[in-house]
C-alpha cells in the first residue's frame, strides 16, 4: 500500500484494519482445529448443533418461542445444563447464567434434578419419597452441584440489571439464558407494550454483541397456531408476539411445537418439533426431538429419522451426509 493510501489519522474508535482481523481470525481457526472443538456453545442436541455450525456463537441473540405448555422453559434449561456438561473441565469459559423472572431458584433446581435424573417431577413436590428415589437421586445431585451453573430469580429485572450481573460474573461465562422476554421490565415506559418489548429486544442484542456472549431468551407466541386449526398448528415466525423487532434483531429464532397438548390421541406421543425459523447465517427448517414429559427432558431421537427434507439437504451440503442423531 502506497503512503497516499494510508489513513491520515489513527484508526477510528471501533474500527479495525483488515490485517488485524485476519490475524485474530486465523488464531481462532488454528485453536479450533487444534482442539477439535467448535467455536460455538453446544446445545447438546446433535442436529441443532450441526445446523448452527457447532452451537451458539458469541454475540448471537437466540429466541426460543412456543405456545404455553410446550416445554420452552424445560428446553432452555436443558440447553444450559448441556452447555455446562460440554465445557466442564476444559480451558474455555464454561459457566451458564440462567435468569428466571417466572420461577424461583429452588423451582428451577427441582426441574434440573428431575431432568438429569429422569425422576418424575411430581415426586419433587408431592413428598413421600420412595427408597428407590433416594438411592437414585444423590449421584445426580452431586453431578449437578459440580456444574458451572448460575441460577438467578431476581424479580422485576431490567436489561440494565441483567447486564450488570453478567459483567459481575466476568469472563468465565459461556452462555446466558433468560426466561422470559415478556417478563423483563422496560428501562423506560413506552406508549405501547409492543414498543417496550421492541426496545428490550434491541438492548439484549446490543448486550450479546458488546459482551460477546450468546444470549438465549424465551418468548411467547400469539394464538395463531390455535386459530389455524388442527391441520396447521405448527408455529410460524409471524406468530411471535411483537414479532417485527424480534425478526429483525434475533440471529436465530427457534419455534417449539408438540402436538400432544392439543391431541392426546396423536401418533406423535413424546415427540417435539423444533423449527429453525430464522438463522442469519445458515439453513432453516424443522427437526424432531424426544420429549420425556414426566421429567421435562428433551433428547435426540435415535430410533427414527428426525429431520425434514430441507434440513437433510442442508446437512448433506455441510457434512457430505447426515450425521447420526
């Protein structure tokens, strides 16, 4: 580059020369190649992680939405715990920070214990524990106690309050999970609820980028799936409440659906469908997971094909063939 083409002044704040970015990118790629681990934070679900290119990337805002009773809180908790397991004992940031505006820390932990132990969640509330229960639970409780997992049930949280807590936690964080978007208090009261939610979404996206963390937030869907009737109850992007800003700001939108809450006689007993309705860089489409209702646990399907043709084509393009679920 000739002197005439050099910048007249120092590089502007926030900008970097391509040379510096290339060097840093190559260093990350070299480290990833050496470790054999992807850059992203693994969700613990094989097909989802493959389609996301290894997991959730730092700086991403991920929205997980569903109608009530589908299990979005359970799936968000599963993802947080899976991420902790995947990074435990590594030299990478491993902590997952779970904010819940709707449930207490004790309630969250009972859900985690039930999911991890596969013990019926009702047992954790009803009492009268059996001998088998006490023989089975301690080993799982000890494992969970060692997880790099933070649970926070501070009421009336704002985005500023969430940011402050994340910054206090430091650089050991790998993932932030917030349950739920519509329970976060607005920084400033808007003239409509839609504007308040829109501002919250923008603040969360800025937070993810500036703190270089993936932030997963649960959200609600309107009554669109119900109003369309039994032939077309699968959720769509436009079914999200206040969907305009979410569609714009979110990097990934996951829509969770189960037919069982609508139809107890469905053939899809114990099956959940996750639709990647938006991915800023990557394919969209649907895949299926096993759902164990008694313990609110999701798992990869291992006994049947779980991917729609659109996703199968994307996996084949990425990996040459669909990886085993």
